């Protein structure tokens, strides 16, 4: 961490988005994470994504659980809503928030400990409910906050900083998400922002649960030679299955974008995705093929990255539960609290 | 792009915009830090090393450092560098024991310095401590040159001038006042000097030969008129005065007129605002005193009746301005302005009627001596020129730099060494890291706006000719203003092999000056940065290929506020903050054959090889 505040000066030629805001207007507090933490780079990518999508800061809700990753909401969009909740319980809190106000753009930020160990049940059920949110796992394969024990995403055979070998199997959040019925599954790397920013923008525009697993090296406990989540290992073994472009709604898709080979996916929330595949045998819309393909890559010791699976059109929690469009906060008091007579009627119906 | 060669002393020197812009390369950020610490005497001595006259220049320097100050690009107003210099001079206390002295044993070399102005005095300052026997010839009765004759006392008090000149003159210098050199040939043949330095300035005011010019005594040439005022030969002027020209001399003339009894002073400009030669602050100061600046009026004739000046006729001008330049102009009418006196302040030039043209000193077709821009030697060996005498009117700080360089040439010439083989400047780099998140400078950004200078009230300042208008900063104001300095000499230094490309520096930089990107040609790379780098005057700092992806780290130097956050956030110390110290060789380094060591220990860059670029005066 640093002890001086980030100076308030900014570049006079800094770009402005449709709302007239600059990237600096989407900043948050000064990070207290270790210098060089992948999480901070993801924060930078998030700032760029929400800036480029011109999301009004007051229309965003940032949610997190516990862990290094879960500090992230404090470091961007200082004027947005935020809730730093209980370890592994962020999906429940998000469910409640989404139920009472479906109009905010929810961004949940979790880690491999928060989502794959203590919160794995909540994580799976959030996908089952198809909560309308972007769900990021800042995945470093290590419990950094408790000094470097293996986490549930640590690969078999990888070593801890002092040399101990991990003998247990890893849970791959992408395989888990595809298998759990998630409609948008991607993997990025904190050190590759040209890939990550379009993925974030696509995830934010997807209606339903969008899960992005972002490999995010822990510089303090997991950036050494035996690690499979280090900067160097990820750069050497990342296998991008394709390049994802997010195309905003107002932009007409032209041939120059390389549409020839590209797979186009219209997003419910506006805009579309152009997936320019690097590997022709891959089909991001076939759930079982995706599972088989990813397992094979994993077997080769490769880390498949990019938009791994996408399926638009699934009903999200709001539709499934037939919740009202109007946020509770906007309902007139008489409708929000119809009185004891209405309660008595309801109880009579349940007798 | 090729990786930036930071071993070239020019690279980091250029990042320190103020020091790069200062002809004498004064170590501005360092002296500002000394002022911030209240070490005024140290700040004064550091200043004196390069610019010799801190108290004088702290008041009347043309401040080439301020328009280029990075702070002026990051926000609107640059750091008040010049006025901070004055603070160091005002509050320095007794520094006599730290001043250079002349040895009692001389080195047997005699040098004549013609003209006792800033250029000659600088040469004397540099050569006297080496044991030279120095004779200064001055045609007037007092030393100082234009600093005394052309700069009014309400801007530069006489005591300040005398005190700083005395620091030099007390070094056994033979100052011959009222001694005009009438023949260069005679001096060279009969003077018995080993070398001669000409620092006679540009003493001839330009004429304006329009009808009526010589029919009255009420038309004055600006610099001559100022000189008469300075020596007390003149103490009044008419009520209505027109000043022709809008340079800094015009500003001194109009403000001096007000102090001699004029109450309606107009500065007549041929061109519109934006084309004036006067510095903005001098214009502001004149307008504060209710001087009217009349634009687009071109002088046509003087109206004189029976030897008495009635006024002047001007052509009314109209200009077509394209891209900030005058593309075309036309006269749209005429206007008469009544007045009692006219002062011509339209420029000045050198004059050498006393230099014979057949003694090997060549003059070009504008009758300006041919002088080498590096050595300051004329076409005759052993005769050197400096200050305005060399290349025409500039300002004091240029004359000082000419003096330093000429002193080196004179020394080498007197000792039979080739004067073109000069010691190159060097650059010292020293880590500024003192501990975790602890730096040897204050890296927190001071948001305060530029401190305003207090002026003597308008009621009081006109009572006497020599009431100083600017009151100087108080220690409190100086401390605040000093914090506005961005410490550009605390350099961001990058070690590519250490970088793990985590983006921490890119994200934390408040002014978005860092980018990790695939390499390319400069034009292309400048457009691909986090914020495109469109200020082409400012270099890109490009790293070697980064170890993991072969991309490069690119820093646009333009708006870096040197906050050090990139270095604080770097997990591998690939970015480091290091203090650069420019090592400028002076004649005593040449004499001792010992390159400057600086205050930071061993020099690192540039010095080992003679191929390092030699600084040129231009």
C-alpha cells in the first residue's frame, strides 16, 4: 500500500464517456493490497469497462464477501452502492439486493477461497437462480490473507512458496459454472487487459449470471517457480480460444471487424459479442462440447482463456420469481405496506 | 523505437524542464527544496554557482524557466521560480565566508574585460579564483552595465546590484571606471594582455526616422533616456508621454515616466496582443499602474510646431491572423495622439565603432561580430565576446552563461590548450528511496495555486523613483510555493529485466503517463498510449523489451508529476525514483582537470567517454 493519496491532478486530454465522466471519476480509495497484486489490475480493467460502457456510478451495486479479493469494491467507483458482506455469503446478499431493486447493475467480486471453499454452495445456487449480475472470481490459487495456504483452485502438483506440493485436486470454477447451468462463463488473466476488458463489458451486458474467472497472481505468496498461477506461468501456458470483441448497440457490425470467421452473439442487455475463434474446433454455444474441450486442455496443462460458454435468453431470477419491475424503494407507501387487512387476507389464504 | 539511452546526460536533464530551459542550467528543483527546508543560504550558494547573481536575477530575470515549467502544463500557472530565488537571496543571512576568493599568488596571466556588465563580471567571477590578473574597462562612472542603466531602481534596488557586484569585484579586480576603450588595435598591441573579452552589450537604441524626428528635443531613445534617469541627469518628463514599442524596455520607460511626473502614458503597439515582445508579467505590472496599451497603431509622423512636439500621427492597422501568424495587413485610417514627449523603445543593437575592421576580427553583413557559439571566440585568436555584444540583445541569464563558457575558453587559450576540447557535462543518479514508502523528497501533491506577489500600494510607490514595487515572498508564502514544485529532478528510472508486467504502475499513475504496449515507430506508439502523447516537445521514455511478453514500457514525460507512486506500487522495484544531478563543468574543473563530482558521490552517466554530447550554448 502507499501512504500518500493519489494526487487529484489528471491529464487534461483524458477521454470522456457519454456521461462526460473520465476514468478518474470511476476510481475508488487507495488500494491496501500488496504492490503488484493481480487484483489491482482487475480493478483497473473494471474501471475501464464501466467507464467505456458509460454506466452511471449511482446505478451500480458492488458486492463482496471476505478475502483479499473482496476488498476490491472499495477501490473503484467510490460513488456507487456497495456491500462488503460475510465470507462466502455474497450471493445471498446479492439475491436480496437484486430482489428488491432489479434495476441496478450488480457486480459481485469474490475470490477462490470465498467462492470455491466456504461459499461454494452459495456460488452454485446463485447460478442455479440465474441472478442478474457480473460475478468475478479473482483467482490466485492461494489463501493470501492467511499467509499462503493452498486454496481449492490450486492445481495438483503446484507448490507453495516454501516448496510443499499440493496433492489435492483443484476445483475449476469454469467447469463448475458450465456444469451448473451458468449462461455466461469466461476466463481472463489480470495481466492481459486487452482480453479482459471486452470480457467484462460483455459480462456486464449479459442478462443473467455472468461468471468470469480471472487468474490473478498473488505477488507475495504465489508468484514463484512452482506456481501455476504466477505471472510467468500464466503467460506461458494461457491458451486463448478466441478473441472476444464487445460491440456496443449503436455500432453497426461491419465486415472489417473480421466477421468472416466470427461467431456473433446478440446480448440481451444490448450490444453483441463477436467471438473470433483461434481454435476452430471450439464451439462456445455447446455446453457439453465446451466441458469436454476444457477438460482436455486442462489435461495438457494449458489454461484456456476467453469466452468459454455463452447462452443468451435464459430467464433470470426476476423473471423466474415473477418479481415486480419497480424497485421497492420506488413503490408508494400504500403498496409497499398495504396494512393489517391485507396481511390477514394473506394468512387466511394460507390456512 | 529504440530503448531510451538514459546514460546520455541530456535525457534526464531535459526532463527537468526548468533547468533545461535556463541557459545557465541552474539546479532549480534542488534550490527550491533547500528553500522549503529553510536553508536559504545553501539555496543562495547553489544558485550562485550557475547564475552568479541570485538577488538580481530573482527580481529581473526574464525567467526562461517559468514558461516551460511542467506545473504550467499540469495546471495553469508555473511555479514562481524566479521569486523563490529572490527569497533565498533576501533571507540568506551572512554568506561572505562561503564566497570565492582570489589567491594572493597570481598565475601570471593578464586578461582585459571590456564593459563592466553581467558578462564580464561572470568571466571575472570564474577566473579571479584561479589567480588571473583581471582588468575591467568601463566607460561609465559606475559598474553594472545595463543592470544599472536600463533597469529602473523600482525593479532592482541599487544596493542589491552593488552588493552582488562587490562579491566579484572584491577579488583583486582592477576596475577602471570612466575608461572608454577607443581602439581595439591599440589595446591588443599595447595592452600586454594574454586574452581580451568583450562584454560591451548592445548599447545603441534603434532609431525611428519619420518626418519631424529631429525637429524637437522631446523625442528620446529609450535606453539612453533610462540611463540618464539612472544617473540622475534627468528628473522630469511631460505630462502626456507616448512610448513606441512593446518590449520590456518599453515597460521600463512607461513606468519610469509615471515616476517622473507623467500622468497620461500610452504604450503604442503596431501589432495586436499576443505579438508583443514584453513578458506577460511586465505587461501586467505596467497595466496595474494604469498605463494604457494601444494596439494596431503604426507610427507615421511626429507633429512638431516651432520646435515643440504636439503629438504623433499613427496609421490604423488591420491584420489577418492565420494560425497565430500575421498573414496580411492593411492600413484603414489615421489617428492623431497629442503628447509632450515620445520615447522610442523599438530595440537596440550592438555597436563597435572602436573595433578596427582590419585586425582579424570579422563582422558579418549585419555588422555583428562573427563569434563561435560554443567557445565564444571571435575570428581573432584570444579575443572573446559574450553577452549582448556576442549575438545581439538577449537577457542577463544568457550573458551569465556566455561568461562561464568564455571563461573556460580564455583559460584554455592562456594555457595553450585547444579551446574546442571541453569537458562534457555529466549526470549523477542516486536512489531517492529512504525506506518503505519513504523518499528523500516530499512527494505529496500540493494543490495550492501560485502565490501572488505582494506589491507596494499604488499610492505609495510613485513618491520616489527608487521605491521597490515587489515586496518579495514571506517565508510562509515561500514554503507554500516551494511545495508546488514537482521535483522533476527526482527521476523515474526503469529496469526492464525486473518488470513482471502487473500493470500496477500503469493503473496508479494519476496522469496516465504510463503504458505497456507492443513496440512501434514513434508516431504510431504516441497514438497508442493510455492517453495519446501529442506534445511532441516532450520525449517518450521507452524501455527495452519486457521479459515476459516482449512488449515495452512507455512513459510520456509530458505531464509526470513525479509523485513516485509508480515506484511505490512496483513489486519488483523495476520503477525507482532516483535523483538526477546535472554536473556542469566550470573553468575551475577544467583547470584542475577534475570533472565535477556533485554532491551525490560518484558520477554515473556520461562522464567516462569524451563522445558524450558537449553542451552547446544555443
